[in-house]
């Protein structure tokens, strides 16, 4: 039980709540199988409750790699609705600015290169960034002015996924903040995609659009809500995010992601292990470095190894098929970056 569960996080669930859901599933399985061991659980990259998609959940020794997931690149699909900016920069907020301007598809295509490559952006006021020891969203909810400093991020790729609706379609009611009617369920990302595919699509370049779905491959620290805001402003209008779906986080994609329902079902059958990816799945880009049993013991004790031929940089030291440590080769020395408390059955 040392590895990764890749959740397809549903709309409305926070990342911490998702971790709690995995803990509950593990507890159900433990009680079913009569086990006693408890496992550390953590996530590898926060997703807003509004967002859906890939959320890596680390279990056991894999939690030592969760921070590495936070530093990884991400890929998102997101929809920008033009004409209204909200205080949260998404559809859950209150309208704070409006514009009658709607861009054309050609204008959107022309502006995207300006937001590709190294850029600077101001994070949303409603974010988890600490300001004088307090979360920015806590200050914003109190009505306090929150000044967000610019930060450098990199947009590796940014392109149109699908234009959505002509100027008169998909209009947001009452100030542009999309609200669900009483008794309505939150629309799923799938239904949103299906709506996006309805005519008029594809749109003529000269037709004005009310919203558009983009795909972005971004570096760590990038706020998609801020990116959407800035794209709208550059187009001479305002906008907010109505759909946000993470399709890739580091090496993990939607192809290996599972629903909470599937996780719960597996827990009741004692089969969570069958849904997990190995600890090494989070290190696919790191070359393996085989070590001897004696060298493995030394690394587990935090000792520095010398005399091993290896390229400079990070390596995954392995004793046979057992991951020993994430190590770094520098100036002829191999030093432990993260050690794993994993033993073979023979060691047990």
C-alpha cells in the first residue's frame, strides 16, 4: 500500500476533502480485512472545488514525493465566459465588472501567443497564498483589500479547444454569474463538452463569441483563473472561468484516474491495491540506479556513496525491484534526497 491513487476529482469537492475520502476508503478496507496498519495519505496538487480532473493522491511512502508533484507541470482545459468578471474569477463569485464587448474567434487566436512562454501574473485574491500569515481568501472574504504581487510562471502551450456559442447564446443571467435553478444538479464536464460541440461550431472567424474553451500546458504556480482574466482584458473585455478540468498532472493523466464511486466499491471488496499505481509511477522521468544490498543499507542510513558511475542529477536507487531512495549525483558523490522505508519480503 505504497503508491498512488489518481482521482478524477468531482465538481464541488475540495482537495482536502478528497484526501479524507481516500482515508475513509482505506479505513473501510482495513476493517474488512482485519488489518491494523494505518497509512499516510496526501495529495499532489490542489484543485479548486470548482475544478475537476486529475488529483494524484499519495499513500504510504509515496507521500514523500507529493511535494515533487506540486512542482510538476499541469495541463488544463478551461472555459472563459466573456462579459462579466467576478470577485473569485469563476462562476461561484459575485459580478464586479461587466462589458458588452465580445471577441471574435480570430481575435482570440491572435492574442494567445502573448500569453505563451514566460509571463507574469497576479494570483486571484481568492487563493490560498499567505499574506502576513493569513490566507488571501480569508482576507478577501472579510472584505479587506488584498494586493497580490506578480509572479513569474511559464505557459508552455496554449490553444483553442473549442469556441462556444455566438454572441447571443450561452448568456449568463443577472450580472453574468451562472446560477443553477432550484433542484438542478451541477452540470458535468462531459455535458459541458457536449454543449460545446453543438452548432454553431466551428464558428466563422468573424462571428463574436460569448465563451471559449482553451487548453493550457503550464508550469507550477500558474493560476488558470488569472490567465482567463488577463486574456479577457487583453481582448478589451472581462471574463471569468465557468469550467476547469485538469487533464494531466506531472506523469499522471485521466487515463489512469478513477471516480470516488469506483474507489468506494473497491474498498468494500478489499481491492484498493488493484487500483493503485506503484510509488515509482511518480518518478517516470527519473533514471534508475541499481545498487547492491550493502549500498542500499548505507543509503537507508543516509550515508553518502562514492565510486559509483552515474550521470549528474537525480536518480532512483533500486535494490532489485525495491525503490531505496531518490538520490542526487553531484561531484562524484551520491546523496539521499528522499529515502523510502521499503523492504523486500526476505528483509521482513
